[in-house]
C-alpha cells in the first residue's frame, strides 16, 4: 500500500495589496477552554489593541512586558505591508497591580522591520533580533521610548540570512555564566564579532523571497570559521555582553525558534521539522543535531535503507550527532523557558516549557538527567497548558483548514513565547490565528494576547531591585526572571571579593537551581572565590562537580589539571563535559586526557560518544594512535569500546585495520558489521576501494559492504569516481541496470467523505488485520519498509480526523519531506517516488519502499509530482467502514 501523507506545505502566491492594519479589540481564547495543572489558573493579562501578533516577549525587573510584533509577517505573501510604518516593540504594564495590563506604549518602530523575532531587556539595554541584524538599543534617558536624538542604536552583529523569514535570527537570552546566548534557524549567516573573528554558518535552505541575503550561501558551504571549524545552520552561540568572544556551541538544526540555558548551564531548545520529527532537546556543547551532514547536505542524502524517519531526520545512527531527545512528531515549536523558582511552588522547579502552537499547547518536562543527556521523551512530556486536550488539530502544515473562519475557538491559541516574570508567574504570548506555519497567517486583524499562569488567587508582587550593594546584587540572583538575574550577576561580579559572603549564603539555598547561580560567580570573587570553586570539583554531588568545572572554564581559568582529574569521574555527565572542553585544546595536551576518558567511555550513551568525537576534533589521528596503543595488542580483535571509538573517529589511517576487522573470521558478527559501517564514514578513495573489496565473493559482510558502497557512490565518495571498480566487482554496472517504470495513478473522485468515515464506529480488532495492507509502504511493528511516514502514535499525536483525511484524501495534505517527484524515462514510462539522491545515478524510492538507481542518461526529464504518492482508500478497495476500522486500530498503535 503506498504511503499515507500527512503534512502540507502551503502553496504561496502574491495577492493583492493587503488592507492597512487597524488596531481592533480581541485576540484571546475563552479562558474556560484552557486546561492547566491542578491549583493553577489562567488569566488574561493583555490583548489587542494593546499589542498585535506577538512574536516574542521579555519581562524586565519592573514587571513590564516587552513584546516584538509581527504585523508585517510574510510581506511577500500579502502583496505588501499591512503596516507601512513598520513593526514595533511595545511595552505593557500593570501599573495598578490589578493582575492585568493597563498601560502600553511604543518603545521603537522601524519602517524596515518585518516581524522582529526576538527581544531581551537588561535594565535600559534592549536587544532586538531582526535579520540581518542583532540590534542593541540603549535607552539613555530611561524614558522607555527610543529617541534617536538622545538614545543609542547599534548593530552588534550583522550578516544573518532570512529576511521576513522565521528560519532566521531569533532571541537573545542571558546565561548563568554572564554570557548572552543567541540562536538562528537554518537560513544561516556570515558575521564578525567585536573582536574581529568571522563566523560562516552554511545553509542549504535558501529562501530570499523576503529580501536578498547579506551573504552568499554558496561561499560559506564547507568554509571554516575563524575558530577553525565548519558549522552549518541552524546554530546556537554564546558571547560576552559586548558581542566579543562569540563561540558556536551547537549546529545542524532546522529552525530552533528559541533556546534556554538552565542555572546549571545546560542548554535546551525546541526545533522544527520537515516530516513528523519535531523535537525537544538538550544541546550537547559543540554538538550537531544532524539535520544536515558534515558536508552541509540534507539528511536524506545519507538516509539508510529502512531507517525510520525520526532517526533519519536527525541522523541519530551516525557518529557525529547528539542525542536529540524527544522527537514527538508534527508541529511548529516556538518559545522555550525553564521555570526554576517562583510563585508556582517547589514541585514545578526545573520544568522545561516548550511552546507548540500547531498543537495549541505548551509542553512541560520535569528535567531529569539521564547519563549524558536528559530524560526528554513521551513519558516525561506533559501538556502544561492546552486549549486542545482532545488534540483536534487544524490550521497546521499537517492539517489544513478547509473552511477559514469556521474552525473551533480551541485552535486559535498559538503560543509564540513563554517567560517567567520577576513576580514568579508564567506569562504566555499568543499569536492568535487559525493558521500556523506554511509561511502564512489567516488572521488579518493581527490580534493577539498575553496570558498569566499562576496559583489561584495569585497577587503579583514585583520585588524591588537594588544593585547598589553586594547583598542587593546577590539577592537579584534569586529572581525567577532570567534576564533580571543577569543584572544581579554583573553587579555582584563588579563588587569582586566583597560579594563573596552573600554569594556563599546563596549557595546554601535549598533550591538547587538557585544555589547553582552562586557557583558561576565564585571564579570572579578573588582568590578565596576561586578556591571555593575548586573545592567543589571534589564535591560528592556530581552536579556540583560539573558546575564548578564549567564555571572555571567560562571564567577563562586553566582547567586542564581538573580535566585530567575528572576524566575518570564515575559520573557520565561529568566525563561528557570534560570531553567537550577539549574541543579546541591542542593534541599534546588533550590526547592523554582523551585516552583516560576512553577507558571509561559509556558506549551505550550517544552523547558520551559524540562528546568524545567533539573533544578529538582536529586531532583524530593522534587520538586513535594513542587509544589503540593503550588498549589493543597487535592482531587482536578490538575491545568493544575501541571499536566504537573507531566508529566515532573514522580516520583514513585505520582503513586497513577496519577491513581486517570487517573480514576477520574470529571477529564477532556485530563487530564486523560495525567495522564495515565505520569504513563507510572514512572519506578517502582507499576506503571506497576497501569497501568494494569487502563486497566481493567470500566476504562475510558482502551484502552490507555492497549497500554502503552504493550509498556512498552518490554521496561522500562521489568525488572518487569508483564506478569502474564497482563494475569490476559486479556491484554496479550502469549498462546492466534495469530500470522499471513505477507510476502512481491519479485518484478518481472519492465515493465517500471523511465525515462518512468519522460517523462510523471502528472495529479495532478488524482494523488490526486490515492495516497489514499498509506494510507495503509503512512499518507496522516489525513488518514493512520506512517509505511512508511513521504510523506509530500518529493518531494520538494528530487526531483521528487527520488520519482519516490522509487515507481518504491523501493529496489534500502532503507531508513535508514526502513530496513526490516524477522521472520521465527515455525508454518510455515514468517513475513516481521520493528522490533520495540527485547525483548520477539518481536514487529514487517508490511504492513498496523499492529503491532504484537510475543513470541520468536514461532520464528524459524530472519534475515535481504535485500530488500524493499514496493511493486513495477508493483505489485500494477500502470501504468507509474499512477505513474506520483501520483508524480505530491505529488509535491504539502507540
């Protein structure tokens, strides 16, 4: 059965000039539609006309809410600007303490702005993210209104791609280390920090409909930045508040709208998807999420046969990628925050909040360390607030609205951001629209709202901020609001050793998140402060050992001795941090520490393996020689941890050894397989020839080696022109390739509707039998290929109506990443399918999950299919009752 297709990338077209924006009343969902945890309540804090289309928010020390607006979102889809005078930053206040905003004013409006996507407020400094620039405003006279005659405006970083595009530059947030953290989506950029260091973040996603980019994506592809590394968009970075010392700390994202560092220094984010693979993740320092390859090509270019989409999408089976945590399916994640302390009570401390406007929900995860990552998964994911508990989704890329304006009110809640205020309550910005994603909006009134989540009967109290004394500065570090804490950090740091008594008292706080904030200051508080930090390197609590190590690193203390001591630490996360800290350390100093780490490496933990590779970056050959000398005797089968380290490092020097391991009769079968796979990651002609030899007769890994050789022939080994060798080995001969037409017939008019199916009661038992027809293109249990989208859990995630629509009307919603193509063959006929590689030969996968290698000299033309590759339920001979039965069974398939 050809695949189900669940998503839609909306077609975009220019329309007539829009009606000018006119502020109007509205923009909020009825409060009785919201579900929040017991003991909490949702109140309406502000709504239009006080604000419009909120894209991001921050809350200052006075409790004022600063909002960036996106009235001019997607100008090229609207035929012009709704607001010609440009988008704004507005400031809302509850001056009466009544629990809702009663005043609003404009801080700044810019005629060139089309949807600024980020804002951070630090006293009288306001940083706005609007590609191509990161802009710093200083409100010199502190009147809350930008006046160019008095106040200062400075572009502190510039050169980001993605004008009028939400895959571009996003918000700044302060870290517990005094640094500022920025992130951007996969439009990438080329920028120079204030110390003159240039960073080139490559992008394979070029969309310049919103304006010409300030850099050439082709020029950055594969280019090293001045730090000596190659980075791909999207990415995270940290820097000093003056925009010096930029450091890329994560890359290979699709479109992380926002990230957030905890008080322990752990960075978290949500990220958008192409095909039912949105995620909530812990960011491994310097790690890659895997959306692009090290060569900046798409994940599909290295997708393995039968690999499930979520694992392929983030390349979770490759050695260079981090553990991406909770891959929860379709969506459009936006703002992120961590509630660490405040009005909600201790039970909520350490709760990661991730906005999901496609699902009309904000997820909540109670943060729990798990080896080298955190327990982010379906079991730990909860709906913190939702207007759609029944999960009847609509107006998304995976379920279009059929009749605009007729949908239920529950889908209008589109949370764009979330933040914790200095009063300890949680504030949520609501974009308020029937549509999210697909480069579209449907609400031309541009209304929006801000809600407050707090205990029932909550009375907002904003603590007075006094940074004039060490005690007052340290007290600011207790604030629930992250950017208020930044003010306290900087003030306490300025007092030096005078702040130490107050900082040591803060370190005794019963809330570990509050206590952690003290440790970041210790290295700045004189010799005794440094000594106290070093004492914590031996603390019984591994979280404190990690914290002390990172605080000394960020304060630029030499931590090599500490790295060597902690390399044998019993805690996986401590060793992970030691490994990543060696990223830029020279080989002569790093290799001995990496050898010690190798002895204790947890090969079952993905982040431990990736961290080891990060620490070995640029010195892989020296690390491999040292690890091998310490752990392997000549001629012996490699120990398990050495085999995995070889997989991580995959250096050219190990080609002959890998071939010997792969063909060794005394080597366990699993390790032969791993050696063969490892060889496939070595980028050299010698590796390609060794793989071809392993694909020959008599090899114990013949089939696996042939598969890898064919995959890499059109990918990382394409530059070596190995076709003649493949031909000699009988693996691939272009002249002997048989190409079989595989057309997908157009669907006739349906004989029944989605509503006809939904009106019937499904029989799950019978559906469990019928669904086996789907295994021609879908995995169901252990059966079937990974050709169509993942079915497990789909009904639970997206709702039964979306499922039924995909079966009855498959072309109504085509999954991102599953758009079909047609190859017209010179010999006649065509192949309809998914293009896996567009090199020569073209690799195309068709119904049944069957892949064909099609030499380009056999192709007359290539085009988009513009309809689903899936046959409709009528074409498959399924009645309305059959579909109802299948849907009933899939509702249980989780």
